[in-house]
C-alpha cells in the first residue's frame, strides 16, 4: 500500500502509516483513552484496508475515515480532542 496523499495545499506526499497512527494516538491520549496505542492500531488497520488499492487519496478523505472509525467505536471525545488541536494550530497540516 503506497498511495500518494494529496494535501489541502495540493502538495503530494507518500502515504505514511506512522503519521496516521501517531495522530490518532496523540488525540486518544489527549482525550484520556485508556489504551491509545491499541485504538490507534485498530483505526490504522481500517484506514489501510480502505485505501490500500488507491493510487491517490486526499488528506481530507483520510481524516474523514479516521473520524468515521472513531465515531463508530464510540470515541467522539477523541474526535473532539483532534479538532481542538487543529483549531489551536490553525488547521495547518503537518
């Protein structure tokens, strides 16, 4: 699996599973999730399954799928922590 990620700026970068995992893990920690590493791995597996056959995927599509997965699992507090972090950094993608 190695689709290119199209960022909001139009720039492209390689799909980075570690970046996704760390983002979910940090938001989970911020939200006080008991086992953030486990949750991050579960979400990451869903992301990989969803996008493994794509050539390109937007960063927005990835974020939406992450949020969908978190919501389905009942972790709306993690979504809120993620959104708060984005507000604090001004919505800039890293």
